[in-house]
C-alpha cells in the first residue's frame, strides 16, 4: 500500500507541474523562453504535398500473417485483425524552417509554433513530449538536410523500442527514399547505449552521405531543411513489428557488420532467456524453471550482460527459445524461419509484440500464462509443471 501511495503522489505531482506550466506558458514570452509547446499538428499537414512519399506494407497478403482465435482472445484482446487494419502506412515529408528541441526531442514549425508529430494525444502533444526549460541555440548547416532521431527524453535507450520506433522507420527511408547525393545529418542524443553507437557507426559506414550529430538536452537546432519519417515520436510502435522486410534489413545490418554467419551448421541451440537482472516482471521461481529446462538441453542466458553481437549470434543459432515476455526478445529478428518460440506472461499482463514478430517472420509461436503478478513490479511465479508439459510437446518427447 505504501508503494502504491508513493506512485500516486508521483503521478499527482506530474499532473500539478503540467497544469502549472500550461497556465504560465499561455503568455507567449514565457512559452518561448521555456519552449513549452503543446499545440501539435500532423507533420504531413505542415509539408508541401509534393514532397510527401507514402509506402504501404500489407502483412496479410505479403507475408501471410494471420492469427488464431485463441491468440486474438488472449494476446490481441479482440483487436481488429482484419487485413485492412493490419496494413502499415509509412510516410516521409520534407519540411522547412523548423527547430529541433533537444529537451523533448520534438520538431517545431517556426512559422506556427506548433509541434509536428503523429499519434497525437487529444488536445495536443502527450505530456511525455513536453519539457519546460531554456535552450541554447546551435546553428544548423545551410546546405545539409537533417533527420531527427532524438526520440523521447526518457526511454530513448530502451532496447526493444529503439529497433521498432527509431531504427525501423529509418530503414524504410534508407531502402525506399534515400538520395545518395544529398548530404544528410541525423541528430541523436548524447547519452547513447553501446548498441545505438554501433548502429550509427554501421549506417555511416554503409552510407557515405550520412553523418551523425549529437544534440544536447539543453540545446535546440534550427534547420532550413528536415526530413520527417513517420514512426518518429510515436512511442510503442508495435505495429512496426509486422514489417518483415525491414526487420530483416535491420538484422542483416548487424549480422554483416558483426561478421555473423547467416547459415547455421549442426543442430540448433535450445535457449532460455532469463530476466534475472530486470527491474520488473521477474520470474520469482526462475532457478527452478532453469533447472527443469536444463534437463531438456536448454542453455540459460541473460542477454543484458552479453554484448549485442553475441546476443545476435545466439538467437541466430537457436531452434527453440523459451522466455518470459521482455525486451530481449527483440533479438527474434535474428532467428531463422521455423524457429520455435514459447513466450510466457503473468496472468494479469500481456503484450502482443512478439506474437506479431513471430507471425511476420514465420516462427512457430506458442504462449503460456503464469501466476498473478505483484504490485508495482509485476513479478510473478511460473508453474514449472505446466511449462514442462508445453516444452515436452514442443520437442516431441
């Protein structure tokens, strides 16, 4: 109860701060000084229509994606799974006279003082994309075209969302709309993860016309020209996980630069993916689970303590993967078609992102539910007998 009260106090304080800044920033001078902009428009509406490009990905007809009735009931929770609803539309637009705010990571139209985005909250920009603080101006290069890859101020280093929400839309741009003769500067944050640093280095090596520039949280950069790609500023772009061609393009980038063989010789590995070091959704009886799985030839690994290249190589070599739901399963993009995936969740928490990846990538996907999780960490216990029964079925014993 004490933990729940602390969380409620934190949420109430956020609401009070938001109300305070929203009130004082009604004055234009204060709003501009603190860069507190909440009015927003869809980025395509601020662009010259002639510069807009669109690409439709149809997972049903292109990849044969379909969901079983139990999957729709238990994981998708009756979301619309019609062929039309699963289509992904990617857009690119060229903008002029905009400012990138290093505090919040958003792009602002200097002419209207409105933030440009997608997936907008009713009434304006979602609170997580608004930061009140003065910013020092950084001059932009007149001849360069910019791409903003700062993303949100909190969470930009998240392992899985980096791939779906930041990198995959960029891959769509690189594979479809890139002009190799145009000088591009991609803006990124200063505090990058090791995976992000590797990723940007690989892209710079592959595309000589692209360089990367950091923009601090206390800075802003005025751009004469900027390319906006849909997917930016759209936290939890889980739909992107159905875009198989671009998931494969991401995987190919890493496999090639890390020097990992795409073909696997000999029998594939059986992996259990541990969340032992995670802050939330830990399996409280994980030692018992790992001991049981070891009897069936499973190797237990904790990806968070393994270099990313080794993670990619492990997942590439796997035939069967058993794992609690978690960010490490973003590594499924490295798996081969036909890989067997058994994902489990607490009874009161579910997420469909890895179901979607598995369907698009042609994996053999299965799922289980454990016990009810605690508050607020969502730690839970998994029934080892039920899990063992599922494993025995998967391996045919």
